[in-house]
């Protein structure tokens, strides 16, 4: 019986079931699914490849691929032979994510017209980008792609996202006539309209002149690598018009533009410039109504910083120069920021003034600091303009400011007066008075005269003014002794003349005079060159002991930020 059952089961398993039989029958009569991708592709290839629809699909693919190909392999090879990347290679440096191209194939030849526009994902942030494709008509601008560029710029402003622009253009497209100028004009206007609304970082690649020089300087920050040029005219035009034999680098290279302030940052090459733009972006907010990016840190704000105390002690106890020892504020700044990391803006211009971004407790801070290691730290025309530009940017984009003060005054002399130091100084003063962001001042050493007044003093509007014990606050520096101690000063001068008249040799008479003057200076410094009077008047909020500057400034800043709400300026304000 068991054997019979097993044989029966075996037979049943070996024979096809009724379901399987029915399935085979259905396969013969079933209609194919037109949406089945396997069938669609097969049938499309075999049956419908010559239809109008298929031709339209093919053209669509060509249009999508056309901007990616640029000017073709030969033009790309030429670009590489010049040591320059293509626009698509530059985009890959900025982000590893796939770019979202916004406006494609504008222009008479539907070739992208030498401008690529898109949205990039950079560390989770939406960043608008444009870049000239030099392999296509040398990245030149006509009326069509000028409108395309303007639309991209305005979209960044409307959506409140930063803009990165990669400029590599021969300028206006000459065959387009006035249309090329109209295209640039539209882009110029767009850049101005987003100024003060979203930050922009523009990079200068290749050889640019005319409109190609104007446009990038409209950005918040401009970065120029080595072996590039931009200017109103090229060296050939200068040679023909003025007879001046000059190279492109001497006329419009990064060394020239960084010292004048036309360029904010330089880099050794294109890769360095792109990496610099990413680092700069990490300090900037998306727009004028959002906070700056926070970066958490394990470094405490409450620790005593021994390096700071040692730096101040070694400087001001110098046996030769004492309080007249030049002090490099960059070394002091390193002790304030998280892990000593700060990012200078316009480093090569007016080195007696430091403008830099950094972080304290993870929060972005703008630093404006006198640097007496250069030109005694005096404020001149160039440093005033450098400072006012940076301060206004921070004010627009909700970046708190810390002023580090060590200034004996404004630079004197006829050269400065001819350069307009009064007007430039007024611009600096105005920018500080106009501040609405949290702002602190730490007086490290000298704070004299009008420079003290202008440098974010309490009565100018500082939230808090702190002073180290080494601070010297007065109307004048040591030279003020002759006005405070008039009689004593006059007696010293008269004694010197009497000694000369009595037959004393000049060396001995001068030695007596100088010793007396030194004693008078010491008295002036003891009685007036200190923070005590300012502390009594409330001009100084409190004294900060060396080693505790980071703690006091950092915690005060956190308090102010807790009660600060980022918001646009009242009315439209431009950079």
C-alpha cells in the first residue's frame, strides 16, 4: 500500500499541473504590456526607430549632452594645455554631488552659449553657481546668455542662497554687436540687486578684460589664482595707447590686485582658489536674514590660555624696547579663536590692519585688529577702506565683530592728506557707528586720540569695552608729556640751552636732557597712560587679565548672541 502511494505522488509531481497548462495556453494569447521596459526598448529598436517621436527623443538627448561636451575634445585639450580646468571640472572640485543644471542651451546655436548655471549641494547647503565655458566661444557674453546669467543671479537672491561665480571669459561676443554689451549690462544690474541680500564668492580664471573684469568685482569676495589676468584693458592696448611696455602679470596679476584691494584672496592655482572658496563659504550665512554656520568644538571657552599670558609678558617686558616693542596681533588672535584657526581677508593689503573670520565656541566672528608689527599699526587711507568694507559686510550678514585695539593714531603726512585720509577715515568711522550686530572691543595696548574714539569705543556704540592691564588710553601717547607738564618740559629745554651756553659739550648736555625727558615720560605713563581713568568714567567695562581674554570675550559674545535675532537691515542696504 505504501509503495502504491509513493508511486502515485511521484507521477503527480512529474506531470504538469492544470495551473501550468493553463499558463502555457495564456502565454500564446496574452497581449504584450506596452509599458514593459524590456518590450518597449526591443520594439522601439526594431519597429519604431524612424518615427518622428524617436527622432525627437534623439534630439532631446543631443541637447542634454551638448553643454557637457563644450567646444569639443580639441578645445578641451587646448584648455588643459594652458593649465586650466574646464567649467565641469571646476564644478567637480566644489562638490561630489551631481549638479542640478538650471538653464541649458541658451544661445543662437543652442550650445549653452558659454555659460553653465546650476545649483550645487555643498555640505548640505544649496549654492547657486555659474561658470564660463571657455571652450565654447571663449566664454564670451551675448544678449542671450547675459540674460541667462542674470536670471541665475536673481534666482539666488530670490531664494536666499549664496552664489559662486567662476569667471573665464573673453568678454562681450563681438559678432553680437551691442547685444553683448546688453548682456553684460543685465548681469551687472542683477549682481547689484542681490548685493547685501546673499553673499557671493567670485573666482577669476584665465584672461579677462572689460566687462569680464567688472562683473566679478561686483561680488562680496573675489579670489584670483596665479597666472591669471583681469583689467579694464590688456597689456597690448596699454602698449599701443600709452607706449608703456608692461606684462599681463604686472598690469593685472594677483600681486597687483591683492595690494590694491581689488582682490580679496589669492591662491597658487585654480585648485587652490576653488578650495579657498569652500573654506570662505564655511564662514558665511545663506543670506542676510539667517545665522552663520555653527561648527561645534570641544575646546572650552573657560580655560586659562597660558600662551596668551606668555606672549604679552615677553613682548612688553623687552629690556630694550619695553612698551614700544612692535606687537604682531596675529599671534594674539591665534589664542582667541577655536584651535588657533582664523581666515584673513585682504591679507596683502594694508598689513597694519587685520580683517579676518574665525570662530569662538563654534560661532563665526569677524575680527578687526590693529597690527603694530607693520607701520606702527597706524590707520591710513588704505587700512580705513579695507576695514570699512569688511565691517559693512559683517553688519549686513549678521556676523558679530570683535575689535582688537593697539593704535596710536591716524597716519600723518602730506601723502596721506593727498590720498584722502580724512574721507577714508570718515568712511571707517561711519561703518562702525552703523553697526547693529553684537560688537566688543579689547584694548591690548595703545588707544590714543581720534583713533581711540573711532575704534568701536563705548560712546561709538560698543556693547562692551574691555582692557588689559597693559592698555594705555589717552589723548596722546608719550609725546603728550609736553602738554600735561608744560613747566617741567620747558625747564628741561632751558637747562639744556644753559648748559650749551656755559660751554658744556653737546653730548653731555644732550645726555642730561634725555635723562630728564625719560623721567618725565615715565611720570606721564604712570599717571595717565593706563586704563584707570577710562575705568572710572565707564569708558572701559572691565579689566581683563592676560590669559583670560578668550574666556571673557567668548562668554560675553555668547550672551549677546542669545539675545540677537538675525534680520535684514531696515530698507535695502548694499555692500
